[in-house]
C-alpha cells in the first residue's frame, strides 16, 4: 500500500480514553480492509491515553499519532482532517468500535456509487444495566427505521430523513468523500458538544450523490462520563445555542423552501427536546441559566432570532 495515498482515512479524536481506546483500535485492526490510514489526535488527555497510542504505533505502520492542547472533539477532528490523505474520510470516536467488514463496505459503496456521503446505522452497547434503563430511549436514534437508498442530491435525502423523523446528526454514522469536504470548506465548529449537528447538516446540504443504508457498521458504547450521558448540563445548553445559531445561518444558503422547512422542523424538534432536558436538570444547573448577566443581551437577541422558527 502507498501510505501517501490511502483509499480511506480514519480520524480518531481521543481524550482521557485509556479504558476504551484499546477496544476501539483493535476493532480497526480486525478489519479485512487494509488500504487505510488511522490518524489519532490526543486532545490534551491527562491519563494514559497518549502512552497507549504510542504503544500501538510501534507495531502499526498505518497509525499516525498527534497531540494538541484540549480543545474538544470538533477541534481534534479538524486537525485530523488537515492531516488526512485518503480519498474518503471516516470519523470514529475513541470509546466506540467498528463492526466487522465496515471499512471495506464503506469504501466499496462510496466508489460504486461515486458518492459524496454514505450514511449508516449503529449497534448500541450499554456499559451497565442502569444506563440501559436510564438512556434506552435517548439512544434509539442510532438506528434508522429503514434504508432510504440513493439520491442525486444530499439535500433531498436530508429532507426525507427529516420528514420521517429519522435524521441523526452524528458524523460517526457517515463516510465522506475528502475532495467534497475540501471543495466546500466544511469543518467542525469548535464546540465541546453539538458540533456534529452543524457539520452534518452542512454536508447534507452541500452534497451531490448520497446514499443511506440501514446496515449497522458502527458499535456505539453508552458509558458513564461520556459527553452524551452528561448532556443534561448548563454547558450543553450553551453549546446547543451556538450550534442553532450556525444552523439558522444555513437557511440563507438555499432557495429551496422544502429544505428551509426541513431545517426549521429540525430546530423545532430540538427545541422540544431541550425543554425536556431543561426540566431534567438539577436545580443548581437550572439556576445557572437564570444568572448570566454577561450573556443576557445575546440570549435575548437569540430568542428573537429563533421566534420565526418556533412561531412562539
């Protein structure tokens, strides 16, 4: 294999993942597909993460390891994307895993269909019974109701996913053509949470030929301490508001009223979800949202911007 021109680049942001990282990396090594590179970005970890990466790198010529100060998954993915040389890009979280045969299926499907995007489903693995009881409903969205097939425009597939309530804003459930991302200057916002939401919508709106399959190519681990599990916090609401502001800006990038309607529908559903999250917050976290003098003016302006979307 020519390491300068791999067919696929797997970008893995890593932060304090010493407990789960070996399983993640082994799931890549177990793939029958070999024409790939792995780019791991240690995002300022304070545990043994970087040591584990270095040990894997000694015997794995496909693996590149970089380290940077902690900036969140979006910043780490952007750095990995800047280093990637593959024709296709796939983002894998360090506490999750790939299913058997995933990389070959992604690459073959992308090539056969000349796709900009391939989207797929995930198998959900709960770390313990308590998490399964508490988070079962929250993670049902990692599997689609059906396979939507191929569309000549990503925006039309996005519209169908929204129409059927099946839109999953998770970059780990998508494979991308590298040239497509570069041509459209698409990257992740620098948020600790909700960065996927902006990125995924931007890619769907810009993509040409895209395809969706209900194959479960990803293995999603639900664990204590993950960003998904700790989403009921003030910081989540702050980052979600920033993401929504970016998404609202996308309304002006299309003249297609059906696509604008799909974006508004997504934001409205997210508003309902956020209300439930707020009600689930501990009282001290709710109080933080009521004592933000520095952000008060910006928050009021944000509500006025959102009013036409929510009609309330």
